[in-house]
DNA sequence: ATACTAGTTGACCAGTTGGTAAAATGTCAA
DNA sequence: TTGACATTTTACCAACTGGTCAACTAGTAT
C-alpha cells in the first residue's frame, strides 16, 4: 500500500490523456494498458469494463476541471463580470497550452467530445456528463445572479437560461476551435459572452 | 442506368442516417451494407474506403442542410433579424421532429458530432466539416451585415466575429440538447443569439 | 507457519473490424 | 452475337476488439 503511483492511478491518468485527445472508441483497452504500463488482466481487476473505467475517468476529469478552471476563474477576488471573462480567457489559455505541449491538434472540451461521441449510445456516460455540465452552469448562474445584484447585468436577464446559454457558447467555440484546429478563434469571445448576458460593452 | 434507387444512393442514405445517429466508429462497413441491402464487395466497388464514403456523405449532408435549413431560414422574404430567429427555430423544430420520428435520443448536429469524434484523427474529414461551417458562417455574416445597414444591429458589431459566434452558439446548444437529451433547451435561444449581435430586446 | 487478500500475469476466447481478390452476373452499344 | 464495362456476389484475410480465467506473487494479519 501507499505506493506513490499505483497501477490504478496510472491507468486513470492514461485514460484521461488518451480519451481526451482521441475519444472513446479509438482508444482500446490494450492501448490503455500499454500506456499505463500494466497488463490487460490487471485492467479487469480494477474495472469491470471499459465503460466503467470511462465513468471513473469522467469523475477525475471533473475534479481536474474544478481545480484548474472553475475555482480560479470564479474566485470572488474580482467582480462577477470579470469572473465570467476569466472563465473564457482561461479556457483559451488551456487549449493553447495543450496544443503546444502535445504538439498536435486543438483537443477541445473532454466532456463535450465524449458527449457527442457517446451521447446516443451510452446513457450512463451521457448522464455523468450532463451532471458535470449542470454543476458548471450552477456556478455561472450564481455569478450572473450576483452581477444582477450589483447592477452589472440588467434585471430582465434570466440567470438560469442565460447560464445555460453561456456554457453552451463556451462549448460551441471550443468545438469550432477544434474543427478549425485554431485556438485563435477563442480570443476575445468573452465580450460576446457578456453581450449574451445583456452587458452593453 | 436511370434506376430509381441505385446501390450507391442507398448506401449514402444509410450512411447519412446511421452516422448521424451513432457516429463514425460505431457504424461498421458491414452494418452499412446490411442497411443498404448490398454486399460488402459492392461497397468497395463504389468507395475505396470507409473514410471516402464518409467524405461523400458529408457532402450530401451539407446539401441537405442547405436545402432544408439554410435556404428556408435565410430567405429574403423577411427582415434580417427574423431570418436569424428562423435559423434557430427551424433547428429546434428539426431536432424535435427527428427525436420523435426516430423514437430515440436527441441527435444533434451531424457535422458537430463528427467534428468532435474525428477532428483530431481524420484531417480530411475535419477540413470538410470546417468548410461546411464556413459556408454557414458566411450566410450569417451577410445577414448581420444587412441588419447593420437597416439599423437593426448596432454599428459596433463585427460581422465576421459575431457570425462565427452565432454558429458556435447554435452548435453549443445542440450539444447541450443532446447531452441532456432534451430538445426543450433549444426553445427561445434565438433571443439570446440576437443579444450576441447587440440587439437589446 | 499459515491463511487470506490485493495485485499481477499471460494465455486464451469468440466475434468483429476494414479491406481484398476473383469469379459471376447484368447491361448496353456496335 | 460479341466485346467491353459496370455491378454484384462469395469467400477470404490478418489484425484487432472487449473480455475471461486460472495460476501466480507478495505482503499482511493471525
């Protein structure tokens, strides 16, 4: 016990990286095992199926996202509108960083990618991603609500519908950046997102 | 010649339907052939590979989209803002219709789905989808430009950037609808899209 | 020492994958 | 009728898929 880097941990790390960059179907159990340096028998000691591994991987991905993006972006050290801006700017930064580090394509959002690949055929995975989205939407909704109270966002804005729209827009531009393989499309989109919230720049 | 329903046509129809609902990897060549009522040998008589079939399928999909959505939505019989509204309302209608007809999940945008599934591993397919997106963006841009001239959209709006954003938003809400398996999320989003364009409703 | 357990291993499985090759059949013009 | 060409069919391939299983190893508590 108390090993620094257990097989299970390495397996989850491999799954996060490989599935983010290449999706679900294109990454086989064997490849996952090779990447993690374990044998296939061990895989099925830790997870009953590839789908189960994916569900756990999604939890890890959500924890990472919360730590690296949600908490920093929505920290209350700046006014609400600035938090929304940071949400978009940080996403842009991560996409650019990932593209350059991995030396490959724009990878986009791991949740969005898997949602569209598996949404119509893996209901459990679909639900987990829906859950992750809903948690982000809740944070955005609270931020919009706060901005309404400070008068930064006009009263007629519906926080729930708008929060949903803001995340949709974020996912949409990430899809566009991936499709065009160009992170520059992400630059400056925060001002348009604020316009969705009724902010007349 | 002049057969009413050639093998190649049936194959493309099958590919459109199956790949839209289940994606690329989950639909095999054999299943495609069964669905179209042909044998696998015939498949490779018409297309050198599954990837080639997909490229042609994307062209068909774009033609369909243009006929069923772009041309009706952006017809010049109504003012520009109303055209943008129709673009969103028609998309909503198609998603609802498809879900009920097929009796299954929300399918989302065929281009968006394939873009995220294959974007990082099939450059040619990625490019074709990028092309399709760009053609739609061009139509939206022209519409925004026209609305600026009629004064419906304020002068400070950048037509190129905003058109890109509007399509991204459309793709984003389609992703969201698919993830939540609920077409109701698509309702009323046209007003938020107009807010992106600087329209103060 | 013993027994229990978590972890690891390699051999194996049936089914499927995209793709090939050649023979058979159908179609049409000269 | 013939020859040329498009189409269809059947049989086949190596590679790979997710998953199983029994045997083995090592640490740990009794």
